[in-house]
C-alpha cells in the first residue's frame, strides 16, 4: 500500500457507528478528488466515493493506517494511538451527544481538545468543516512525528507478536483459575 493511498476513515466499534463522520468524509473525498477507505462499523451510511467495510482485522486496519495519506477518525484512544504510532497526519472529529448507556459519546470532545493542545492533530468539531480540515492536512507533511514519551505499547506489541509467531499459548489459558 503506497503512502498516497488517500484517506483512511475509521469510526470505532460503537454499535451505532458514526453516520455523521462517514457521510462528511465521503463527501470530502468526492469534493477533494481523493480516494480512500472507510471502516464504517455500525454506521447506517454507506460511502459512495470511498471503498468501505464494516470492520477489518486489526493487522489490516494498521496496514491501511500506515499507508494512508491522512487518517480521519473519531476521538477514540485506539485509532488515534495507532495513527500516531504510524506517523500519519490525523483529522479527528469527536462523537457528540448526551452520554447515556446507549450513547457513550461525550467523552471524546474534552479528550480531543486536550490531545490537540499537545500534538499536531487536526481537530474538527462540526461535520461541515471536515472537508476544509482534510484539505489542510493534505497540504501538510506526509509524515508526522508524535513524541509519545513511552515505548511501552510498542514493546508489548512486539512481545505479543513474537508469541503469536511461535504459537505460544496465553499464560493461564485453559487452566482453571483459583478465582473461578
């Protein structure tokens, strides 16, 4: 996958997806004449201008992130961390609305505000501003260095990958626990 693969759009695993982000990113891709891929999760909106799937295996998602020109995502810790570790330019739009059992969304706004104070992440609060935010990201550097301050996630990922390659079982797997 080349670095000019275009946009990678990801909305997370929330059961209702993020229709507003999928629709705005698809419209921006058409307006900017750029292709890409969207992982739409449980969203009802289906992109017309971007290739898409509901979910990808984690390794494939990471590969698409690494090959994307710009990652467009919700304000979830997982996707943001993956994009930052891959050094990709990011435009993030928080999922909004009142937080309820069925809609755990309003935590993303304060998190993204704080994150964008520290790192060069494009922050977009409104869907109608997403195209302009993506256009700004496209004019910037193709690789971004995010000084994350810890290599623990990378160390754990290498450790787990090595165990998977050797087909080492997870510690305690299949053994009764004294807690059960």
